[in-house]
C-alpha cells in the first residue's frame, strides 16, 4: 500500500497594483534627472564661458573692428 504525499495549502493575498507608488516613483526619478541635467548644464555652460573668456582677443584699439585677425 502506497501513501499519498501530504499537501500543505498556504493562503496568499491577491496581488494589487500600486498606482500611487508608481506615479510618485516616476516623479522622484524625473526630479533626480532634472537636477542632474541642471547641474551638468550649469557646469558645461560655465566651462564654455570661462574658456572663451580666456581665449578672447585683446582689443587692438577702441575703434578697431578686428578685421585683420582670424578667430
């Protein structure tokens, strides 16, 4: 005579979709990406402005149009 294996039943809650959590998570991700883009944009813009100021041609005189220089 063979014995049937014992079966244990466990009650599991029905899964639910957390729409509020998804929306708040996407807002948080958007905020982080916005801050990263802002910081990188400010750093790049500041770097470009400073590098162009260093390379600026000295004025030849007060009324010169700098037609003889290449830039």
